[in-house]
C-alpha cells in the first residue's frame, strides 16, 4: 500500500530526524479497535482473574490470529487492543476470529465475570510510525466500538464499501449514528459472520433452468499500481458481453462477480455463493503498448483446468473494446465447455452426470459431423427429459433434433419426425411460456416440417418480443423470408443474427442459413463465402452443400457447382431435384422462387 512521508508537511517534534526516532508516514489502513465490555466493573470485582485471562487472550491474538491475517498489534491496553491491517478483508476476518476465540476464556466462569468484547472497524488514512498509529480514523474506530453491543462488530461506511455482503460478512444498516466527540453523524453497519461455505453442504436441488452457470472474475494485474486494474475490469466487461449471447449457459452479472475481484478464492466458495459451475479468470501484465493475458477456464466442481492460454494484444485495442483477443478467448471458452460436456458423457454413465453437463453434451453432439454422434444426442436428450420433465430446454432441443434429422436426409419417416418435433416444441413452450428458445424451436418445426409459415412467424415474433436479442429467432425469421425469395427482409435479419450468434459448435448452422438468405438477396459471392465457412466447421450438413451449389450456379461458376453437387451426392446418393422441391419449405408458397433454385441445382448436375 502506498505510503508518503509526512515529516515535512506537519509540525514535527524537535527530536524528529534524530537517530532511532521513528519516521512518520501517511498510509491507508484498516483499523480494528477491540474493547472489553464493562471493563471498570470487571476490574473492580475480579481484578486478578480478569487480568490473567486478558493477558493470555491478548497473547493468543498476537501470536496466532494476527500473523494469519497479516495484522499488527499496535498497542494493548488494560481493557482493549488497537489492531491495524493492510486491507479490510483481512481485518474483518480477524475481527470475527477475535470474537470467536474469547469464548474459551469464559468457560466455567460466572456470568458476571465473563469477558465480552465489542469491536469497531474503520478504513481510512492514518499517520503511522513503527510504534503507533494516529489520527481521526483511530478515534472513529474506537467510537464505533463503544456504540456496539457485547459480542458485536460495528463498521463504518468506508469499511463496508470495501467488503462484499454475504461473502466477507452479513451487514445490517444502523443508519446515522451520533458519536461522542464526532461533529457529524456517522453512517454505520453491524457485521455478522457470513455462513462459511462447506464442501459437506448438500447439493442444491436441480433447477428447472438446466443451463450451467459461468462466472467471469475480473483479471488481476501482475505488475503495476492500482490504476492499471481498470484493464482487468474492461477485459471482464467484454468477455461477459460476448459470452452472455450464448443461450446454452447463464453468465453471472459483473456486479456479482466483482465481489471476488483481486482476492484469493476457492472453487467451493463460487459454488456456494454464486451457484457457479465454471469460472473464467486470469491475469494480465503490461509490456510497453502490449497487454499479455493469461486466461483460464476451471470446473468449479472438480477444480480441473479445462483451458488455459497466453495471449498478447495491443493495449489501445483492449481499451476501446476492438481487440480480437476477446473473440478468441470467448470461442476457446465455448469450445472447452461443450467439449468438456462431451468428454464426460463419453466417460461416465448418464445417471451419474450433472444435468448441465448433459445439456451441453446434447447440443454439442447434435451439431457434430458424424451421424453416430448425432444419434447419441437423442439418448442424452431423452435422459434429460425423464430427469426434468417440466424443464423447457430438453424438449426444445429434442424438437430441433428431429428437424435436423429430416434436413440432413437421415429420417426414415419424415411425417413421424415432424409430429414428434411438434410435440416436443409444444411441450417446451408449455413448460415455460417465457422461453424465447422454446418459441424459436417451435417456429422451426412449423416452418421446416409443417410448412406453416404464419404459425412460424408468430412464434419468432413472440420470441423476439420476449428477448429482442434472441439470435436464433432472428436467424430463423430471416430464413423464413428467404424461403419466399424475400431477400430484402431476409438478409439484414440473418446478418444481425450473426453478430449475436452463439459460439461453437452452433456457428456453422448460422452461417449455413445466412447463406440461404444471401442467395435470396442475390448476394451470391457472400453466399458462397458463408456456405464455405459453414462447411469448414461441419462437412456433413447437407443443406449447406445445396446452398453452396445454388450460389455457385447462379453466379456462373457452374464447374464449381458441379463439383459441389458431386460431393453432396457422396453423402446422399439418392438426392434429386424433385426431392429438393419436396423438402424445400417454400415450394408451396413461393413456387417460382423454389423452381429457380431447383433449376440452378439441375444446371449443376443434380439429377431431376
């Protein structure tokens, strides 16, 4: 903590500067005053016994409590102690321990002879030397102690501001106190020990919202003064904004996460206090105009590090929020979360897995390239449905699973898949009418399998009314216009959805559908780029090949389109132009546009 010499800025004793005379410094400290309740009466009635017990207690505090919390015994009085600490969290923890340790000194002691304590705590500037501390802050802490009750701790507003309610202590506002010899009223609070989280605590019952909880702790500065900590806050702002766009998990607000900033914490504390399943945190250091970041992602339940890296970025880009490193870190965290869920499903029986791990695994498996993994997703989803029949997420993803099964050409009975998808979508919406995800999935079923565009549009509009940033609803609403050849409406919606879209592994799906919207807007080069990027992430998504071949054909790149069609036929040998028209959701309502697309595929060599 920063110290400044005050010997030249205040009236000094004539001995100031003499060898061995302590130099004064102005410092900010956490001050704790320990006061013995009714000390005058106790000394009058039980002097020898009280002195003996008090001396032993002070010795215990000095040798056991203060070293543990980094505190200093400034002075010990006959009926109290003055303690100082470098930070308020240490002072508060020591204060609670002081109160708890006095109990054994009262065992088998008559009630009228027991030593009871009251503590006053304040944070502020004091004048200090190696022998003592001086100033109004010391007096204020003493007055706060006097205002407390036996066994209690009273803290100033300045001390309260440096502590986290529910984590460092539990506070009750006392309002303004009028203290002796203090000119103005002082805002004060009583402090009680927060319930310590325990590894033995029974687990919380599973919530109907099955998504895992992610907390992002502000990054710590490895080197430098406190002013540089602003970068740590900026980093967590950007990561929170990016990762909050993903519907597959919940991100704790920055205000709640900041309670753990610049402090040592244990994983079970995050679980108990924030109900967190995963934590992202790290450190940074400055090297000229470069920022070096060391982020990591940890499983709060096991303590396993799921991902860690070392990255560098331009400091100005970090400050203005334009740094690519934020996107890089967000993608890495998302991939690690989905990958962790899949690894756990592969390694453990489903009944032994947490629901949030099952949910992440089901979404990841559903969007993997292999059909065997796609089929495994259904087993995981069904297990979740049995475990949580009233939760919306398993039913919503079950609906999408059936849609993807038809779109991929893997369905043996498209009518049955359509009915099951609609049933699952309706159950999701019934489970939570305010779930924008459930409504989006319900619209997906109506559009892709039932070809009821009016019902689909109503679902998307209702989802966006509940959550204007529901990227899936924006994407699907855009594609609904694309099916009808309404590119002017389709393209802006899908482009907006891309800026809000979930990270891996869903990105390919957004790119693929955005390619279809670009085709409807006659932006063929953009459609080719979007479809190509989608296939780089998932080479078995068959509708992407169709969009790519159509865009290549319509742009005059027929040879490339023929090559794309041949690759498509390797995955689905029996695919034809007539099957395309049967599957295409817009064929009945926009036949001219649907046939334009079909002719482009025929020109690319797809059999009629």
